[in-house]
C-alpha cells in the first residue's frame, strides 16, 4: 500500500508543479472558436488551440 500512496503523492506533486509553473506565465488571452489542431469548437482558444491540445492531454 505504501507504494501506491507514494505514487499518488508523486502525481500530486507533479500536478502542483505544473500548476505553479502555469501560474507564473502571463495569462494568455483566450477567444472562443474552432481549434486549429483538433477542429473542435471550444469556448476558449489560445493561439488558435484548445486547452487539451495545448497541454498535450488529448489522446
Ligand atoms: Zn484542440
């Protein structure tokens, strides 16, 4: 069980690090529209790309 908890903690730390890094970036101005990468109509695009495309979470 300890290994599972360690893994969960590691994941949480990675997520926190990413959040902190993102928070230090200037906030990009978003605009609704069609994503240039996946073609989906999204409420917020930055540089023409939706959030899943920008952060690489889209499978
Ligand atoms: Zn997209």
